[in-house]
C-alpha cells in the first residue's frame, strides 16, 4: 500500500482548520431544480461527504445575470440562503467544513437564462464556440455584450452581496471562482479580453477585476475566510492566454500579501480530461504565493500525497473521486478500492448517481 500519510495531516486554511489535506472540489451537479434553491437531496449529498477536510460547494450563481447552468443553485435570494443553511447545518453536524464557490459565468450563459432575455455579458463581444444546454434545449452560444466600464462596480457588488448571503447561510468561507473560462477568467486571459480600457491589454489590467473582486470579498468578510481558484492551462469554455506563466504568476504575486485562506489551482495532470500540454504555471505560482496552495486535476491518493510530501502543494482537491466515493478519505486511508463513477448521472436529476454510492463496507453512514 502506498504511503499516503501526508494526506492526513491537519492544516489551517486561515480561520478554517482542516483535519486532513483531502478537499472536495467544487462539482456542478445540476440538482437544484428550476427554483435554483438547494434541496433535501443536496443536503444528503453534502452530508455524506463531510469527512473531506473541507468541502468546496459547487459553483453557485451570485446573481441572475451570473447564472448559466441549468438547475444549478444560486445565492442571490433569501430562499436560496435558507436552502444552503440546511446544507451547512448538516455538514457541520457531521463534523465537516464547507466553503461556497462564488460564480458569475459571464459569456458562458444564454439569453434563455438571463432576466428579461438579456444578452450575456463578458469582457469582450466574443462568443464561445459550440452549444449550451438551456431550459429550452441545446442552443448555440450567443455573442456576449462587453461590459461597460460604469457597469463593473455593480459586478463587484454582486460578489459582495453573495458573500454576505454565504455568511448568513452558515458557510465557513467563500471561494472566488476566477477559473475555467467564467467571467473573471474572461477578463484575465487575452484569448477573450480585447478591451482597450484599464481592464484590458496588459496583464496588470486584465488581472484587475479578479483582484478587485477578491479585495471586496475580503473587506466584506475577512481574508482568512476567502480562497481564490485559478486554472492557468485550461481551455475549458474556449479560453486561452498567450503567456500563461507570466499572467498567473502575476496574479499569485498580487494575491500573496492579502492573507488568503488558500489559493486553489487546477492545472491537470496527463491523463485528465482537462490536461493541456505546455509549460506548467504551478511551480512559479508556488514560488510567488506562500499561503496554503491547493492543487487539482487528476490526482489519486499516491500522487496527491507525493505532491504534499514534496511541498509542491499543501492540499489536494478531488472532484470525480468524491462523486463516486462519499467516504473518499476513509478509502484512501485503508487503501480500499474506489467505486467507479457513472458519468451518465453526473448532471441528471434525482438521487441516482448522486446519493446512492456505497460507503466502504457497503454500509452508509
């Protein structure tokens, strides 16, 4: 059995004390229904996975404008706060910690999702190639509207309001989602951002919105309750950057003095579906950012433990393994066989493939 002891050391992520280094990655599952309100099915799903050192709850829309995934949850009204409160209460009762990922999808939306059928927004008026699943079926992505300069303070305020609601819902912290081709990433990377104002052009300008949002969220709560997620080499949602290492090293350098709870980076390993060839940014990010660094993207127990033992990372977040293995830390501890995930149920409605995976020993907690 591989030596996985490094995975089971406690660590402090700012004010959040994690009993192990095995984080549950944010996983969009589409179980909130048309109301976008967390429900009893979601309460049970997260409760089952409370043995993670920290759960990062699925990406959650900070506003109606920020919404773009059918039946994903939101955090922009009182009903949603009440639904999430049931989730956090269940996780805390089971001994777990849970953080909410704050999500504005930007151009990765469609007018079918938008209030009054408005056009989705982005850094620039460039569409994603391909199709999106809307409540009315599959449709081609639309050309978004470039945000006006005077609209940006309202975008930042959406993150502030969502942070206040996350506090009210009982979360232990929040994660600013600046990854995977969503709005903040659409500003950050020059494959989309063609602006000529102070939010476009140079790396400093393109990073401005991510940093302003992060600072506003910190001012709303405290830095030791705030994480940030980045995805340097990801091409998800049709995104790219001409100098990945320079862009993301700069962001890490600017985040360094803020005192974040953690920095979460997905830069997938070979064999992972999000893997892309090219120079890895993680080594430079590690040098630039001295706080807790969480890595994601195709790690197993052995490679995760090795990354921590070698000080390449402080924690590892696991996504698909947590879908199929609610008791993933215990399975890693025992060296037990993992359940195989059923990909046909990743985004389907209902309990199947969501809360029916067996615990080790085939008995549910």
